[in-house]
């Protein structure tokens, strides 16, 4: 036999099995019908061959659809006697896993005093958040395992295999799996909502996955005899070798189980996506940022500020920075993805009707929060040194933060002369809490200890 014949025989091996069985069926039908007899029914032969093929498919499906009890300490909760060391061991592992997940949840949950959702995040973090939702559903296996066992092993089938075991303990073990799975998903949702960096998301996922798999890790260690001989015996007994085969007359039930598990996955996906989309929209609208800030600039004067009022000649005026102290409120607009704070009337805290107010906003070109005024410039002519695209009078250090409260380091002030001086720029923020929630008044005073005087 040549190499080509050998390859052909190998590639057609699977087909030959079905062809041989079909040929046997066809030959048997010919004998019954009389071989070359004129009454030979070709349609009957085709139906017999199709039935033989279906028999092969059902046999293979049945072989692949055999399940065993999961090798986990959760299984020991119903296979081991309550007073046995194995039961106490598995109960301790389950309690430890749930306790750690609850502690993680208490750390992640959003409370007024801490665990705040960031004002906003960059595009890389947003992409990682939504990608992590699908990763989380792939990592989480307790929910589908618990539901699959409950749907696949009814009480009668369970008692026929293990008449000495309690079915209610089996159900409780599966419910425990489902609860652990949803604790994992709730933690995932809070981690994603509070995430500020991409790596933080993935590191937290690894930690949660470890907590969820404590039962599997402990079971494998017990099976290796790390803890005791009795635990090793319990993890290698007959219960973990017993096979639960697919019931032949339950094909429709098997299909319903598959659809049910898909529906659960879809519902979990929709729940996580809705929660993340809700938070992302609020971040985009600036709902998690300060609504009002109070700016306090220490005594500082710029004697040769350039003022250019539309329709008038450019003139130099004395700029007294403390004149701009007071309340600045969000006006609903944004600049470079951050909210714009606009100066308010010093007497009643309302918007100016005729006067052009100063603004505090973020400028991406210089990566800083800045204090600006539409009519005030550093030079009479626009130049690169004038930062004409973002003509700042005060600016923070370079930063990418979305919340002005998170700005660190000294602010720099333009004083029009060469030299440095000590001073302070204080921002007192008034945060009104989340929308649709009773106001939460918390004052944060952030003072930059030093600012620099810059010159032309």
C-alpha cells in the first residue's frame, strides 16, 4: 500500500465506520425485499441508512454527555457525614471563601465615606472595563456548575445512584455554589465601577478568582494526602467515580437545560453591562465631580497685565488676583473631557448677567488645570510663549486627573516679573453628593503650599 493510500484510509476512517454500518443495513433490507426483486423499495433503504447514522450520532453524544460529581470540597458537603473531619474541612473552606468575598465586597462597595467612583477614566480603562465583563463571565464557573447539576440530576436519579445520601444536602451544595458565583460577579461589578487603572482591574480579577477557587485547591491538596489520610480517603471514594449518563428518553429535557444555561449567561451579561453603562454615562456627564468650588488666591498682583476687550484697544492694567476669589460652579459645559467651572457673583452666588467671568478648566495641550479669563493675556501678540490656545494665569502641575480635587503639587501663577515667591492657592470644594440622593455636604480644602511667579 502506498503512502497516499494510507493517508486516504486514515482521513476517511471516521466515514468508513458509518458507511460500513449503513451498508449492512442496506444489505439486510435487500435480503428481506428479495435482492433484485422488482418490488425493491429504494426509499426504505434510504430511511434505514439515515436511522443507522442517527444511532451512531446518539451513541457518540451519549458517550460525551456523561458527567461525574465535581472534584471540589463543595461536593464533600453532601457525600461526607456531618460529624466527619471531611465535612468540617469542606465547611471551613466554604465559610472562608464566602468570608473573603464578603470582605472584598465591603471594601469595594460604594459608601459615602469612601470607595468613591472616580470622576471619570481614560479610554484605555473604559475598554478594559467592558472587556473584563466578558472575561469575568468566562472565569466564573460556580453558577453554571450548580445550575447544571440541579437540572441534570433529579432526585429520583440521584437516589438511584446514592440511596444512602441526602438529596437536600446535594441541593444545598449546589445553591452554595450559585451564591459564591454571584458574590464573585457583584465584586466584579464594583471593581469595574471603581477602577482607575487597567492593571488594577486585572490584578483584582486574579485575587477574586483565587478566592472563588479555594474549594478546588483545597480538594486537590486533600487528595494528595497533604492534610490527613481520612481526607484523602474521602476525596477518592466511589462518589467521585460514579457516572451520570444522559437519559435516553430525555432528549428534549437536555435541550432545555442547554437553553436555560445560555439564558442565565445572557442575563448575567446584561446585568453587568447595564451597571457599567449606567456608571459610564454618569461619569461622562460629570455627576461624580464637584459641582461647586471656592477659590482663594493669596495676595498677588500683576501690574502689567494685558487686557483685550472686544471693540476696544489693548491696554495694560493692574491685575489683583484676590479679586477673583469666590465661588465657581459647573456651567454644564466641558473642555478636554473635564467640567468647566465658572466664576459666580460674589454677593448672591448667581451667574453674572453682563460681566464676563473667569474660568477654571483643564487644558490637554499643557496637561494641567488652569485659571483663565477671556480678556486677559500675557502678551499683546499671540505667540507660542503666550500659550494662546490655553492662555493660563494660574496652572496646576502636569496631571491627567479628571477631578480637580485630585490635583497635587503647587500651582503656578503668572506675575509678569522674574523671580519666585511664596504663596498659596486654595481650592475649597463643595460636593453635593450623587444625583437623586439627599445632599451630602463635605468640604475639602486643598492648598498648594508654593506657587511660582513667571515672567515673559
